[in-house]
């Protein structure tokens, strides 16, 4: 240990840098693994998750892809199938405002059939679901109860909810435990669906969950369900059913749905989780290589003292064990640094955006233990080779004079450094492609005026004042136009889907409810026919995108599309055709989407309510968008004092939420890359420092013989050129392959530009060479006489 303390005093900066690098690597391992555990245990908290499934259907309504938004009659069918213990449906979630006393509070509204949230979380904390029914009662989760009433003991308390312009007094009859973040079931108000609508097959907006008596019966239940659907639709021939009815059914385990990509919240990506798992382990490997290289670099300085102790009677095994324990001590210090980093990370809101879930040590006791064991193992393993090497020579040979590593030892150190260079190059290429894809998401052509439009959701009260809001906003000099719609296009994956027509003239489409001013506000171009007029609000009308008209060639401007549904006898004209645009996120191929914009007539509006509760405002060219944002918010807060906290959003804000998992992963990879590069630079710094120290006499003699400072610096810099080039040759195809694999998760993505490769090479190499130059310059500029005297 005395030798270790001596080296620390003599090479303090190198030792501190290596300790810091080890601490950062161990902390990163822990943080990344919390994210891995968060994703891999998605929905594990759901009661009996291992035998709970979600019903999914593949149909033309979903472009012949799997979908999970189904009609309620399917729940009535499957609950009668043998081996099905219990079912529940859950409708689309939506944000809504409720009133408690004089306070208006925004909460999540979640419609469910019985037994409601108890299906997912088990017994309620307070109250009972026996009196939970449609219309005037609600169950709330613990945190929502605290938000509304200041206490989780909220049974019997009331709040006011406005639906279709009518105030309803709702009584809380139960309080459930909170569902965690890594769960498909949200926290909010759990409202009972109307049992009278259980037979309505026109509304496809329900997730149906099924609990089986045994997961092994999954295939039997899927088969029985299909047979019952065939029977109820009048089919006896399965091939005819498959061809004409065109539906397939499956049950997806709830612990898999997050990774399925089928539902709105199913954004998990197993490939990204696997990459993060590998990265978590690999960063420990990089730390191991770095500590091994650091310890190897010390050998020429320590080998004489080690072999002196052998002469004095110390055994080989005791000396080796001592060196291993010294590195375990270094690892223990690095582990302590890692604990401090994680605790500091937890206190930073910016840092916490890089991970999901709880990263505290108490919530991850097993992972904390693994982290500690892994850190100490890194310390022990990094000393094995140096310990064996430094004690493998005859002591007398070592004690004769100076001793350096053999050519094989120097090659080993450079090989280790080459691995680190290779990792740095791969990550630099990977990050470059990720940055290109991020730029593509934000700046590619969406087919509408994304950068000029601000939007926000409206309260129920504000929806009653749309005309007044439009009139007030259009008085502002920076407002070009105002529109209302059901959703924001281009920033999501799930929109209302309709199936219309029969036989050879059946059609499926994505439907967007809007008002007559919406297309103008969004900057969508009319290519055929006309835009909506105000008079269309009395008759109803469609505008289709170009893909839909090309796909269903029998459609023409002036034709009508009729249907009989909960909307009434809808028979609207197609009045125009707009350009294709990006309806969904780039995870989807938007070029194949058939889209219909729909303005409802008063009768249909009365039946289904006003669903155009999003306001869109286009800012006039040449005006400051930030100023416009503040002015629009001021008008909204004045006209809707019940809410008083409107915040207009840019479309880029919506894109950030839509791609939150992808952007978080990009940030994590960037963090991983920065850490790997920092560790590599620490290794280069330490290696160069020890090498220049060991070669001080040689450098002094070279200078006495006429070598310039530049020549000495080049001597060290050139030594790293070959490993850098060789590492890049290996890293380039690997970086290309990894980048291409990641891009496959997007249906629309950027190309992999050739210039990213030389840029990555120049960037990493410049950092490495500058580190070598900075370290070697110090020795090269010293007085050669001092260098010759010192060795």
C-alpha cells in the first residue's frame, strides 16, 4: 500500500482521473440498469400479470395491422368463453377539468367497464366498487384524491364534472393504490362506462383486457373466440370468414404490450432495451480495460520494489494478492464516487430527464448490491495480469537496473487502447446518425405549416365559447387564422379509424373531426375541389387526402359517403382533396395513410358531442412567435377564467412528447459515448504520462543530440496514429450496421450520410492526439540535463 500511496503522490492527476473515470463508469452502469429494469418490468405490477392479456384484432380498419381499440361487443363475447375468469374494457383516456369548491383541477379521465380498476390493482384502499356505477360515481387513485381533496381518504367527497356542457356532481366511492409509471394503466378518475352501450359495435375505441385461469389456455381461448365471432356474424366456413370478414384475433400478454407498438402508449422497443443492457455491461468492461491499462503502465515504476520484497522473503502469492487488493481498494473508492454521482444525479431535474422511474438505492436494493460487487470485481480483475507479470521475472534480473515492459507488454497496452478507440469511433458514428434522425424528425417536410402553428387543448367551458375565442384572436395583428380539431396531426400514432362501404367498395380511413377553418390554419393545400366553407357546418362535408382518392379510385369530388351509426344517418359529400401530409409519427409509413377530414352537421354534433376541443392558431408571417404565444394565452385566460392557465404549445413540443422514448435513448447513448470517450482520454493521458516518465532519459539524450521539441512530440503522436487508423477500419462497418439497425425502428428516416464517417474519425482522433501532445509537450520542453540525471 505504501507503493500505491507513493505513486498517488507522484502521479496524483493520473490517479485522480482514473478514480473519477471508474466512479463515472460504475454510476452509469447503475443508472442505465435502472432504465433497463424499468422497461423490462413494464406492467409487472398489474394483478396476476402473468395470466392477464389484451385482446387485439387485425382488420382492414387498422390497415390490416394489429390494433387494440375494439368495440364493446367483443368483451361481451369473450367473457363467456371457457377459461376466461374476468374481463374489463378501458376507453380512450382524456384530460378533463373538474371543480372542487372554487378550484378547477385538470385530471385524467379513464372510462372502464366493471369491475374497473380493481381488475388491475386488486382490492381498493378505501371504499367499495359495489356502488360504482355509470353517471354519478367515481373511483380515484391515491395521488388524484390528494390532488383534488388534500387527502387520500376521499370516499364520500364530491366534485363537479362537465360533460357536453352539463355540470354533473360526482361522488367518490373508492380510492385505489397508485399505478406506477411503468404501467399501461394511468392514474386519475375511473368512471364507469354505460352498460347500455355494451352492444354498440360502431364505436371502436376500447381496450379489452382478459384474465385467464391458466396462461397455457391462451390458444384455446383465441380459437374459441374466433368461432363465436363467426357464429354471431353468420359464418360457418372459416376460409370464407377470413376472406370476407377479414379479421384475425390474438391475446397479447400485458407484460409484452408495451413492446408491441400496437396501442397509443405501446412505445417500448426491445432492441433499444437490449442495446442499453449491453451498454451497461460494456461500460464496466471499458472501465476494466482502462484500470488494467493504468495498472500495467505502473509496472515499470513498481517492479523493482515488488521484486525487492521477494528478495526479502515475500512469496509470489502474497505479492500478487497484495496488488489485487490494492486495486480492490481503488475500486472501493471508485464505488464511493459512484454513489455520490448517483445521489447528485437524483437531485438534478435535468439529469432525471435522462432516465425513467425511481433510481434511489432503496428502490433498487438488488441492483445496488450488483453494482457494488461488479465494481469490486473490476478492481480485482484489472490487477490479475499486472500482478502475475510483475512477479514472473527472476528478482536478480530486475534489480540489476531499469526495467520496462517487454515488447509483448507494450503491444498488450496498445491493443487495450485500440479497443477503446474502436468503441469511441462506433459511438461517434452512432451519435452522428441519431443526430441526423433527430434533425429529420424536427425539420423535414410535414406537408403542413408546422412551424407557424400554435395549439392547445380547451376546457369544456371554453368549447362553449369557440365563436368568441375566434373573434377575439382574429383581432390580434399576429394571428392569420384560427381552427379547431379533435387532435394535432403529425405528432401521434393513434387517430380515429372508420370502415365504410361494402364488398369491393369498402374503405378504411383515418378520420379527423375539425371545423371549416382548420385546413387553412394548418396550411394544407387543396389540390382538387374546394376548402371547407362555414355552410358545411350545417350539412356536413368531407375533404380527403390524395392517397385516399388514389387508393379508392371510384371516389370523386361531389360523391357522398354514407353510413348509419351512433352519428346518425350520415351522408356527406366529398367537397375537396388536399395534399398528402404526415398524419402520424415517422414510426409509420405516412405515404399509405388514407385520411378524411370531417365537418359534422348539427344533428351528428348533438349525438356525439363537440370533439373538436383543440385550438390551432396560425401566426402571420414576419411576427414574433413568442410574443404571439403570450398574447394568445392572455386572450384565452381572460375568456376562460375558470381555468386561467392556458399554455400554447409549438409543434416541436408535441414532437418531444411523441418521441420521448427515442430522444431519451439518444440522450442515454450520448451520455454513454461521452463517458467512454472520457475514459479513453484518461487512459491515453495516463499511458502517455507513464511512457514519457519512463523514457525521460531517452528524450533528454535525443534533445542533446539535436532533436527539436516538435520531433519529440511527433515521436509520441505517431505512436498512436496506427492504432487509431486500425480501430477506425474495424469501427466504421460496425457503426454503420448498428446505426442501420436503429433506423429500422422508423418507417421514415434519414439516410446514413457518408461524411459522418470521416467526421467521426477526425473528431475522435483530434481529441486523442491533442491529449498525447499536451502530455508529451511537458517532458519535451524540460531541461535535458535534468531528465538525464533523474532516471
